[in-house]
C-alpha cells in the first residue's frame, strides 16, 4: 500500500511489510518537516528585535483508531525532540482539536485520524495557528522540506515539554451551546430521543455529553472508543443497516451518524430512512439563512459548498435572496472561498457543516445542535422536514484510464465541447463541471490513481446516472 502524501498531510496503512505504509520513520520525517515549517513561519512573523528562539507549542489530538496510541507517541516525541512543547488533548474529534489550537494560543496542531478510512489506516492532518488546515502553498512547502530531510533537532537543554489537557471536550461543547442560533431551551422542551452510531470512536465520548446538555435522551450504538469499527466507518447508507433497522422500531425521533473523527454528519429519519448526507448542510443552511434574513432583510447572504455537492444548497440560498458560490473540492478550498465571499454558512455535501460563528472547520457537533434547533422550532418530524427541500439525486461513477492517459487534455476537450452552449455553464476551477438548467455533471481527476471521478445530479437517480454515463461515453470516444 502506497503512502499517500498531500497538502493536508500524509496517510497510509499500518502494516508490517517493507512497503511505503505509515511507519514510524515516515511519521518522524513528516512531523519534523511540519515542525520546521511552523518554526520558520513563526520566526518570519516575529519582529527582528524579538528572540526568535522562543519555543513553539503544538496541540495533538487523535481519534480512537487502534494505531492511534502508537502514532501519538511518535508524533509527540518527535515534536519534543525538535524543541516544541506539546499539548496532548487525548481522544478528541477533529473540530475539537481545531478549536483547541485557537483556544490555547498554540502555533499549530496535528490531528491523528484517517477520517472515514477503514481501521488499518491512519493519517496526520496538519493545522496552522488558527486551527485550520494548511493551504496548498503551505502544504507543498511541508512536502518539500520532508523530501530534503535537512533537519536540526534540539539539544538536551532545549527539548520540548509535554502537557496533557482534557478540558477541550467541554470547551468545545460550551462553544456550541453559546452560539446564538442554538436554541437549547426549545430543544429541551421537545423531549427528543435519538439513536446515535458513533462507530467505536471519539463520537462515543463527546456526543453523549453534548446531548445531555441539550436535554436529549439517547441510545448509543458502537459507543466504545476501541477503534475496532463495527462496520465500514464511512457514513453512507450502504454501511448503516444496523442503525436504520434500530430506527424502524419507532422508539426514536432522529438517528445521528458520525465518522470516526466527527467532522462528517448524517441523519436518519424517524421511519428508518436516510435523510441524505447531502441534505445535512442544506437543512442547517436553511435554518441559518432564515434567521439571518429575519435579523436583517437587506443583508447580503452568501453560502458556499464544493462543486460536487447538491444544487439544493443553491436553491435554498436563493429562496432567501442570497447568493451561492462554488469552491473546489477540499475543506481548505471551501473555507478559503467562504472567507472571500463572507459566507454565513458553508460546507461539503458529504455531511460537513462549516459555521463561521463557531470556527472554520467541519463540525458535527455544531451541525447536530443547529439541526435540533431547527427541528424543535418547526415542531415537525424529521421526514417532514426533509420533504420541504428540493429533491435531487447524485450518481457517482468513475472512468478507469491507463497511467499514460493525458487526463488534463481530456478534461479540456470536454470543457471546449460544452463552453458557449446556450443555457449551459462550465466551471473549470476543479476539473470540469457542466451545469445544465435542471442537472449537472462534474468530472475531476484523482490525485492518487489513474481515474476520472464522474459525479452527476438530477431529479431522479436514473436521470443522474444516465447523464453521467452520457458524459463518460464522450470521454471514451476521445481515447
């Protein structure tokens, strides 16, 4: 299994072979490269009269993966060996770690998580001093430093110090409860009972605490944070048969599903049917937009999602006379666009809600609290709420190519074929997206394998799949 290197960090499998898996040597190299980058960045921002030898502080948090303890020890030891102080916050969600960086005034953070990947995977996600992911330029600089391997570690008198701080779960929850649009009292009055699948990771630690603060009774499935996932951890319908069946008992008002690091969020209706991960962001955005419009009828309201997310967010935004903007795929691209246009809310169609009033990062806790606030204020069932939104279906296909295929040339030909056609809009900021009046298709190349991902959306799954296959045939005819 090849070690995957990207601007956001590295990820790979934990194995005993000689291949490029995520082994301790790789961890040391990339953590040192990151530390070198952070030190250079901090020194560049300091006034020349200031002692630039002052120590940096890095927050480290991890999900409950089986390999997490090992990786954490290597990460913390490497940082200390470089002369950095380490604040280990233990088992923590990705958004908790992001907030901890900001709250503690740290110079950066490392999240040890492979997100929705299976149990044998782990990864290092790298944060800046604002608790946000490194941008493309910064990430590439870390990769360059790692390749050069010109490292200088601290001498014995300047090794970093190690601290543990377990306060950030509560501080994260306090942050969520303090949000103006989180209506704790109305949620408590509703008396909700929910079923939660926390996939044997950190969601099982923090979500019960959040729900208790909201006055919500709950049943947790797969709650022990062992990292031995009870099923494929990606929160897609095909993996959620257990909680969907439990919901059909009629005992619960809502089903909640998170991924292992709790930045993705999916809901299940009271009848056991999926709410739709694309509609997590849509439903929360509708609530936020409605309240922002009530507050100021003349405000310019903007939202952002990536190019592969549902058109329903655009429709909902325009319902409130707002403006929707699309970003390239990837959280850092979405947050960059959100800052550029001043978005009141944004995120990704994979269940990622980004609410700037809290912080610029996908956060399932924020999504849960805002969703329950909306549901409680409307006084309706989850399935009824789902019925108030435009209904679209997304088909996901792929085109397998040979390693020698010029993918960029193919995408340019597709772009040229549809550019200038009446009623068709073409966006090429990330692959090629072709927007028809009632449907769209998005083609983008994979960074890790010779394929083109083809996402298409229409009013029915049949129509979406047909559109995707139609464009795929166009590509096949070019080869």
